[in-house]
C-alpha cells in the first residue's frame, strides 16, 4: 500500500519540508492559508496510485519549512523561486503545478515566469488575475469604500494586530477559518465587524462537518503553535510589492494547458478572472480546459470534495 513519506529538501537557501508519495512524472501540490502540506493528503495518495510522483511542500513560512524573518522575504519571486528550486532538487526538469488559495497564485505566476519548467497548471479556487493597472490595496480601496480599513486583506497589513489575535488560540483560528470559509460556514463576509477581530469574519461551528475532523484541526494547529501566524501573514503584506515586481509580465498570457476548479460557495470564485475561466473565455489563459464548478462546495476544494478533485486532476494530467 502506498504511503505518504516525509523528508527535508534544500531549496536554495530554504530548508523545505515535503510530503510525497509515488513515482513517475512530477506533480507539485501547493497549499494556501492557513494550511500546510496536509491539505493535499487525499490527492497525494490518489496521484501516487495513478502513477505520478506527488509532492506537497510546506511553503515558505509554514509548517516545518524555514520561516525567514523579514516581510520582504515573502514576495512572489521568493515563493516561485522556492518551487523552481524544489523541482531542481527533486531531479526533475519539468512538473505540473497544482495550487490552492495562495498556492494557486504561486502556480499561475510560476507558469508565467518559467514556462520552460511548468508544463501544466491546476488552480483550485484562485483564478488567474492578469497584472493589474494599479496595486492591490488601491483596488481594494476602490471596492471596499468606507470598509477599507476593516477589509481582511487590509486589516492584516498592520504588523502584530492579526498576528496576536490568531496566535492567541491557534486551534480556534484554524477551526474557524476552515469551517467559516467552507460550504458549511457559507456565507461569510471579508469585512471585519466594527470593533471586532479577524476571526469574527468566520463563524464558530456548532459541530464539525464530516470532512473537518478534530485530528485535522490538531494537525494543522500544531504547526501554527510552533511557528505563529506572522510568517503566513507576511505573504499578504507583499501585495503591493508583488505588483511592482511582476510588472514585466503585464499583459502576459499563460500558454500552458490549465484546469480551474472552484466551489459554487467559494468567494474566490468571484475574484476578477474567475468568470472568464468558468465560462471558458479567458484570453489570458487561452489553453484552459473546461472549468469544473463543484456544487455545494466552499473554499477548501480538495478537502471538501477530495474524490472529485483527485479524479479531475488525474484526468487532466492524462490529457497532457
């Protein structure tokens, strides 16, 4: 029986923890916030059984991977670079990348920056968003209006504020985030209530749904007990820096075959670029395959609907 094994890989200057299973063509699975490699546990085994070498790292700042100190150490150039170094360390020349949430952002940008390495893209929840005409936070201000300072991606910009709130009880933070953004916690608002804290945007579950167990929460929370949430939040604190750094790719097109999956109860599916992918009319991703929208599914796609996601990814891989 195939098992998930763990080891450390030196990805440039970063010591990276990876979980892996199987052998064959390389598929790298990139998690989002607030998660770790564990979010891909179902797909690791399914892909291995289908004849692939599936690798899910703890990304920079997460889990047992190194956590650099500076905010500026978490730019998109760093995170894409980590994946390229990982692929090289694994002895592969090419890989298909699958990313969820922030992992989806890394996946899309890696496809743009290194088309010689990335031969296919699977994005869960996170659509491809072409380089905008202005920085992210200015765009949020235009949309959020009077709620700007309490919009979650702005709220987390203040050093030490959201960090302290999430660090106070990592188990509660993981539990509420995972439940709150799922289909079971739908809908949720990205605006922190006046006088409230970040966790107040997600409701506390009365009972856990079948896909979210106490063991699951304990597994993920244990890593945040050790690392704190600051390294993970530093990814958000590079929104505008990332916009500056990716200006060479303004109007660039993702040329690789791509598969987009999302849940119909995932707010990420309302982001710019999502509708074009869902309707198969994205000029920025001309070789996108027919997107899959999972009914009754929230943000945690590969965990809420593991079998359907695994089957879709394996079918996509087989078509390359």
